[in-house]
C-alpha cells in the first residue's frame, strides 16, 4: 500500500510517498481503509522533531483518519461500516492515517453515519427555522 513516511525529523521534503506493507489485523484493533485524513499542527511538530519522545521513526504520521472498517477482530465494530479514528497514539507511537490503510486500537474508533450534502443543507435550513429535533446530530463546516 502507499503511505507518507517520515524517516526522521526534517523539512516537508522529508515526507516520502512509498510502498509499505499493509497492516495485518489483530484482536482489539481495527483495520481502516482510509478515505480521508486531517492535517494538524501535531503532524508539523512531529515532522520538525518537536513532538516529544513518544514519536519514533520511521513513522506514518496522521492523528486522525476517516474511512471504511476492513477488519475488526475481537470488537463489536461492523466490517464495511464507516468510521473515524483519532489520537490515542496514532501517527506517534504507531503508524497513523497518512496511508491507504491504518491499524488503530478499537478504543480510538467511532462509527459514523454520512449523509449527502443535500441533507446537510436541509438540516442547516431547519436549524435556522428551529426545526431540528432532540437527539438529532448536525455537523456543519462553514456555510452551505
């Protein structure tokens, strides 16, 4: 699989895209096929060598990722479901989300439901008219 690997602290050019082995599923961990990952100040600190002793090299950075659960042995997480994973050592003490796949502890994984943009726009309109019901969840990033 392809991943962005950092062999040692350095400039942005130290980040290299290369082929690495796909992680092997293991009990209590989740293999996530990454569809998106975040870029955070944490990765900048790791790349510059400012993140502290828990970051070891070589390392695939990325403290968060979103994608599809490919395997989740020993957990109640459903294979094929959408999920996000974040923190808990991702991209620091074990490889993170800057890859096609990441293997993360189940405690760092949250299943999510994803809706079409039209649903988000409709929900935003409802919020403006006080029609969002109790227990509904709306995530809006910027103005629709």
